C-alpha cells in the first residue's frame, strides 16, 4: 500500500496537465480549422480578479426564434445555425436541439423562452487585454460603439465549438489599432 | 484531547506533584499517556506556511492577469505550465521525505500546487478568451486539487475543496440544469474526501476547523440539491419552498445521526458541529410546526416531496443512520432527529388528504417536542447521555409558543412567561450544582 500515494500523486499530476492541454488542443484545432464568422457586438472594460483586464464582448443578437414544435426550457443546450449576411456579419438564424447536418453552427445555452423567442447565452463573453492597453481600449470602444460598421468579434467555429479570435473595426485588428493609438 | 490541552496538562503536572495532589507514578503515567505529538508542528507554523503559499500563488495569478501581450501564445502557455511543474516537483520531494517532512512544508507544497493548478487553468482560459463561467473553472480546479488533500494530508487544500464544492453546488441551482451539472453531484464530491474522514484507517482526528467547514459545506451542498429537485419548469419557473424546507429538515436529521465511532461519541458536543447545527434546525422547525398555518404548509411540502427520488434517498440514508444510532444507544440525538418524521406520520394518519382545518400535525409536534424535552432531561437523571438544559429550553420555548398562540389575556400570558423564565433559571441553577454526567451527547 506504500505505492498508493505515489500512484495517486502521479495520476493527479498528469491530470493537472491533461485538463488544460486537452482544452488547448481543442481550441487550437478550432482556431486552425474553424470557419471565420464575424459578429457585431459591444464591449465595455471590466476586470476579472483572476484573469485581469478584459473587454466584455456582447454580441448584438441576444434572441433567436424557437421552431414551433421545439420544447426548449431555460438553461438547455441548443445549437444555433449561423448564416452570414450580405454585409459579411453573421447571425443565428435557427435553433435546434441536435447539431445541424451541415453548415456552421455554435453550441449555445438558452435562457428565458418567451413568445416563441429564446434569449441565448453565447459561449464567449470576454476578450482579455493587456493592462496597459485597457484604458485606451475603453476609449476606443466608446468612440466606435455606435459607428456605422461597429466593432465585430471574429470567431472561429468548428463542430459547434467557438473560440473568439479577435476584435476588429473595419477589418483592422483591435490590437493593431490600439498600438497605433498608444504610440 | 488535542495538543494544546496536552501541553497545558504537562505544564501543570510538576505543580500538582509538588502540592501532593498526585503521586510521581501517576504523573509519570499521565506524561506517557498524554505525550505531545512531536511530528505535529505548531499551528502558527502551518498558518504562516499556508499564508506564504497563498501569497505566492495569488501573486502568480496577478502576474498572469497582467496579460503579456508581447509574447506569443506558446510562450504564454509556458508561463502557465512552468509554475505547475515547479510546484509538482516540490510536492514530489515532500512525498519522498515521507513522515520526516514537517506538516507546514507539506501544507505549503500542497497549497502551492493547488494554486498553480488554478493559475494554469486561468491562464489557458485567458489566452483563448474563454467565457467567464467561473463555476466551470472552479469545478476543474477543485477536482484537480482534491488528490493533494489525500496524498499530502493537507488541511488547507481540504478547506479549499470543501468551500469550493459548496460554492459550486449553491451556484448550480439553476433552472433546467442537467443532473450531471447540478448540486445533485454534491454527495459524490463530498465522498471524494473519504480517505480524509474520521474512522478511515491511518487518519488522525479531524481538526475543529475542518469539522465545522465540512459540516457547513455539507449543509450548503445538500440543501442546494434539495432546492434543485423542487424545480418546477413552465412559463414561470420556480422552486417549491414548502417542499425543500422539509427536505432540508430530513437533511438536518441525517446530519444529527451521522455515525460516529466511540472516540467521536466521547467528545464534547461542541466538537460535533453536525449535531449542534442539525439539532438547532430540527428544534426550530419543530417549534415552527406547532403553529397551525405553518404545519399546513409543511404537510403540503411533505406530499410534494414524497414522490421525489432525492427524498426517498434521504429516507434510506436516514433509516441506516438511525439504526446505527440505536445500536450505539444515542437516544438523545434519535429523539431530536425524530422531529423530521412527524409530517410523514401526520400525512399517513390523514391518509394523504389535505384538510385545511386539521390541526393534527401541530398537535402531534407539540406533544412530541414536549416528550423530547422531558426525555432529554430524564436521560440525564438516569445516568445516560442526555441534554437536560436543551430539554428545559425546549419545554420553555414550547410553553411560550403555545401561550402566544392562545387567546388568554395579556396578564395571564405575562404571568406564564415570568413563571416559565423563573423555572428555567431555577433548573439551570440546580443543574450547575449537580455533578457532571460522565458522557455528553
């Protein structure tokens, strides 16, 4: 039985690596192979005590129509089919309880369901930024929130999983804009 | 007897020997019997070690939080895994040293590794801009930290785990959550600390802080599960409060009857938080149930709860614990725990009918609590494990409750209150003069 602590410790140490590494592999796969969709959003500048400064990314679309015979309750997992419009911006056009057979889709959570429409909870809600850039990011956000094109979230999507890759304004990456402004 | 009590005793022995209170042989026998365990370093050392680990871990998280934008993703990932690797190496060394490693070094290594694990997960989620769902983050953090409580016998990690599983369970009381992502997992999570439990071979007695944390964590976790199972989904989702209140009461009965070994039974009641907190709830619930309107809500909750699998599971555990308690002759706690079953008895007697005018339950509870109060006093006078002051307090509260409920004049009520108060003080005075009973509850 003297080996038991060592076995437990070994398994624990491996698991402590395996869990984040498994996550990293999934996210890397999504970033490398996923389709790029652009979603219009807003983003103020709050703070997470564990992970630092971030922009709270809030896609403008927060509701989607529930098909007539679909029984959707609060907190249920649901799949949203993504359709890209003529302006290049994507939106959720239909919901289903199982993954759609084709096309791009995102795994979401439903919130309130009322009057044939479900509030949707997106799988991403924050974009982490450097502490030095955060105040400038806040100003940039305030200036551009209501611009014609608005801020877009660039999201990579693969088999329902979504990873927020970048924020951009008129096609220019958010970090590049900020670095120009800070100079 | 813990180390500080033993130290006090050893300090007194020379004086007692000098005063002729004990012989030198008796003093020697006491020294042998209550030798201070040298392997356990002072609490201060452990606290300082844990604080140091906590500061380093928090600092690490803050450094990570800065978000090193100038580095590439692989380099930033290296930042996440390097502290984890270092702390794993430290724990490895501590394990190698085995029993020779001092407790504070063990605590520090375990806490540092737990914090490095959390920091690693946090940084990965920062790099990939993952959502802010802290319960998911917390879940993986405490699951991955749990083995450190087993192998390094770390109290700090145990406390972290107990607090984290309680917080997670409370948060998971969400409408529509699937069972595998809900507080229903709490019993399994608590079982994760099984090798740490009292009675488990090769483990020392749990410290009072771990006991209280464990009890509070269990109460929060199990009560969250009780709320979760009463979720009614519809256009307006809600939880049935009268149903989960009775499930909470069954949970309190389970806590009170939690099996103890002989050493546990011999300890003072204050060192058994599950008995203290469980009894307080049960007696409070009992007194509330003596009021007719409350008893009606309780009966409604009982009929709602009976078909729930969670309720049936609680019954099974309760029956098992009650049998064990009867075998150990824990009559006082059995008497208190029986309060939880009164709504069921009333429900069966009424044959499941909801009669708004029936005062069966309130009368039954009043009678039962009076019997429990008298039993707790009588047990003490028959040299068994009783709780005379609790019994007297219960009788007093019961009389006051019935008086407030009655239609007597204010003068009559006031006189009754004075009489009860005086009787209670007299009883307390009498008990303080009486020699202590050999064993507590």
